[in-house]
C-alpha cells in the first residue's frame, strides 16, 4: 500500500485552495490526529483574515436556505465562501434538500465555494475544536467569508455559533410553541437578527414580535456600542440580502476597529484554547487510564464509591499546580 | 445573618422526601459546591432502586405532554415520580404551557411528584453531572420512577437521555422536513419508540414509516436481545399508556436481570465518572490557571501560538501517569 500523504505535504496544496487537500486536513483534524498538528499550527498562523459568520436558528427557521442564498449573493461580488455545517437538519449534512436542490447544485459546482459537514454524533465533545480548525483551513486558504451553520438547539451547538465574529440568529414566521420557546433562548446571542420567509403574509407579526422583545431590553448588551439590527429576508424573491450583507460588513468593521471587537476576538481565542485543552486532556486521560477505568467504573456501578470519588481516583496523580 | 443549613443536616430531610431539602441539595450540586459532596456521596450510596427513564424527542413531538400523562398514569398505581427537565421547550423549564396547563397543575400539587428543571444555558458542561445528581436525590428518597426529559437535538442533551436505564424516543405525525432529519439521528438510541398524538388521522403513516425504518435494520442493536417496540399513544384520549407502562416495566426487568442490562448500568457509571472528572478538572484548571489564562489567550488571539500550543501551555505541569 502507498504511504499516506503527510499533512506537511498537504499544506501548500491546501493553502492554494486545493479542495481535496483541504478536505483531508479537515478530516485529520476532526479525527484528532497528532500527525497534522504542525500543519494545522501553520494554517492557524496564516489565518485571521476571513470574516467568520455564525448562522443559527431553530429547526424550520429556514437557515440552510438563507445560507445558500447568502452564499450566492456573496459570490456575485467575487468573494469566496466556505460553509461549515454543524447541523443534522442541514442539506449539507444529509438533511432535507427538497427546497434547496437548485441552489445547492449551483453552490456545489462553484469553485469559489467549499462546503464541509461536521459530524454531530459520536464526536465526544471535540466538535467545537474540529469545526474551528476547519474554519482555519478555509481562512488560511484565503476564503473571505466562512459561515458556520449550527442548529440553534443544544448547548454545544450554540456555543460553536458564538465562536464566530458575527452571530446571525434566524427567526421565521409560523413556527410552533415548542420551537418559539427554544428560540427565545438564542435571541440574546445575535449580532444580527434575520426574519426569513418575509414574503409570507404572517411575517410582519414575527418582525413586530421580535422588535418588541428587543426593545424590552434585550438589545442593550453590556459593553456593546452595537445595536443588533432586524433584517427581513426572502430567499424566494431575494429581498433583504443587500441589507444583510451591508450589516455583516458593518459588523465585521466593528469587530476589527473597536475595543469591544478586540475583546470578542480574544474571547473566541480563549474558548478555542479551553476546548482544545479539554480535548487533549480527555485523550491523554483515556489513554493513561484505560486499565483503571474498568475497575473504577465497576465499583461505581456497584455504588461502593461515589461519582466524585471515582473521578478523584481517575485524576489521582494529576497535578494542576504550576511546576516551574 | 443566619448560618446556611449544612448539606449534611439537609440529608435526613431529603431522604424523608422533604421537597425543600431535596431542592436545596440539587441546587448546591448544580452549583458544583464542594460542601455538598459528602452528602451527595451518601445519597448515591443509598440510590440505585429507581427506574430511570430518559424521554427525548424533537421539538413538537409532544414529549412534555407525554411526560405529564405518563406521570399521572404511574401515580394512579401509587408510585412516586420525579421529573428532571433538561429542555428549554419543556413547560417545566418555562416553555409553552398552554396545552398542558390542566395536567401540570394536577402534577404540581401532587406530593408524590417532584419536578426539577435544569439550567441548559451557561452550565459550562456540568449539565450532565448535575442532572444525574438530581436523579440520585430522588432515587435515594425512594421515588420509584425518575424521568429525565431532554430535547432530542444537541449532543450534550442526547447524551444525558442515554444515561437512563430505559430510553424512550417520541415521534409525532405532521412535523416538518427539518425536524424529520433531526429525528432520524436519535431513533437509534431508543429502547422504546412512542408515536404520540395517535388520535390524529395522519398518525398511521408515521407509525408505518417508523416500523419500516426499524425493519431496515435499525432495531438490530448488537449485544441486545431486546427489540425496541413501537407504542402509539394519545394524551388526548389516554390510548397506549397501559402498553407503554408495560413496556417500561418489561425493559426495567430486562436491565435488572440480563448481562446486557448489567453492561448498560456499568456504561452509565462510566459516563458519570468521566463527566464528573471532566467537571472537576475544568474547575481546578480554571482556578489554577486564571493568571496564565489571560496571557496565553492574548498570544493565541494574536496568532503568535496555535490552539494546541496554548492548550499545551495550560496543561503544562499536568501529569497523567499514575504516581503510586
């Protein structure tokens, strides 16, 4: 069998936007391969120019359609767009594609668009780290925009959307009560609110309700200087996308030029550091303790020890005081 | 100001099912208080008799209504029921209550029912640990059934439902495509499938679709000996709940009496151990590294180091080899 190509030799090809090389590096990062760490570090060092946009919303809010249309509009101005889909309902992750078939095929055949779907199951918590490493690959390769699409339900999923420069929360008319309750929980993370499907007759009520909620104090995020605008869009007739792109660019400028923006970038770095540390710790931990694990978990299952005692035994030997 | 009551002195009251004492211990556990650890360990040692049931489903599947009706039916046989709601759309967590108002008030005023809603935001990953400690409190206090209700979207949320003896996945007729795609992802974790709202005319199609999916191989979970039944229910007319309770009891017996069941209990213990260890590590980590944190994250934000280098610096001094 042929030797697998080293990550270091994939690096220049990935930087030249070779799709296969980019995809392979993303897969290795996702699998927590240590072989690719040097290459990923180099990509990270070269990255930092892309505008990273988190787009989230409850199921049924039309965020995948929004992502498709937004990408087409951004492409019209010649900018390259990467899409990282962390969403089981996304058409890019194998979800419903009926309404999006035409748009999607346009995107899939466009050299200036790269779409990556991240596993959301079985990823043992490494989902955030791997998704943001995929962003690095696209950023370093010179993609001007990287969109992270996540479903707006689930602690881990919402956290990933927040690790973007600009967070867009998508609302839509005509969703059920259960969904509305979930939606209320994510409105506060929005830098930009989009109300999709605004060609529908009941969209005005959704826009009005949202604006009411925002004037009730939610827009006054402390340390801000940024008021989250409400942008109605329609993927059916293209309405609102010019304004959305203008708001995105304005927020991108805000992030680059203000103290609050610099704090945001630093908070994202802190999040990445912690997620990477957790991951690394978890891997080492499982490797070092494989034999102890079965024994301790058996004692725990028999209730001879408590969960904290079991955890302490596993951590026994871990010294978190600074050694130097 | 009066001295706060110690967890050790709350313990006998919690064991005697005093609602206030149980709630206070749960709050302290949720806040990662080390003061309550001894008391929680004693509760854990006394627990292990309750049947822990995870109920999950996509938003709109009617799982909260199912939980309400199931609880009323279980109460009719005199058994006590605890409900841990890890779901922003649950009426118990402040979500939609319109349809459930009557049932809920019956439950809330019933001494044999204890309802606890867990924070799903800002819980820094400790959600699983805290939810399962809340189960311990109810279990040790002699509640025969403890239901963990989680929304079936989100990695962390689905993981918690799986930490139950019996997992019930709720499907419903008439959900949108986006929701259906998410649903497909959680079907495989079910010990029992419920199709709710089976009084609706389109329910038969949902039941048929589900059975087709299951015969396409999904029910053949390896190492099983348990075939997940499909139970149609209607909270409107009470249909199916007798069968659901019979299936729950049959699965509870299966867990207690088979090798596969014992393995399941051990896997749950392992999950708890790891989640508790992660939590503990995270706490110590942040405490020990607070001063280093700002410095390293600033270097990371400026791309002078990579996320792995930042993580390594934070973990520097952590020794995971066994010392004794």
